[in-house]
C-alpha cells in the first residue's frame, strides 16, 4: 500500500519481530487491496494459554466497503479451523472508530482499553481490545 494513513505512522520500527506469524493477501476481483496477518501471544506457560492476535491493512480505496470485516471474519475462521487456539484477538486505536465497527461486524467482542499500550510517531496511544472465541462460532 503506497498511501499511508494516520494508523500507519509508527515512527521507529525497532521492536523484535514475532517468531510465530503469518500473512495473507486480501484480494477483491483478483486485485490485491491489503493484507491480514497474525502472530501468537501467550497468557501463561501452557500451550492452552496461546491466542492469536490479528491485524489488517487495507488500501484507502478499499476501506468503508465491508472488505475489512469480511477478511477479518474469514481469517478468524481459518485460524480456528487450522489451529487449536480458543481465542483470536485484535487491538485498535481508541480513535479508530471504523476499525472498531469492522471488528464488531466481524463478530468480535469489545473487551476493554489498554492504556498507553502503543508507541507511535506522535506519542503514546490507548488501544481497545477485541476478541472472538472458538465458542462464539458455535
């Protein structure tokens, strides 16, 4: 994507890369319009404490058309079908109302605010936590 938005300005990218990650291209009518990605997060020492955190990036022209909701729902279904995790989660900036709506349309539940969890080029940002559980799809 060659056009950056306010949600893409990270400043210095000095965090170590996750060791367990994946990425898929989002296409509409055979044209790439973005990508979805995921990586493992751990909430304890046992394998059952693993969850998958997802993210999405869409070209500005693809936004506001339901593509993001659909892609994130399909990704969560794929992750549940191909792994044993019971939780898929996503975070978004508290000001990113469009992504909050997209996650909710995809079936994710809003959980809470992670205060000053993310460092961006313009300072610290609060994030909203969302999750979709395997049992939510039953």
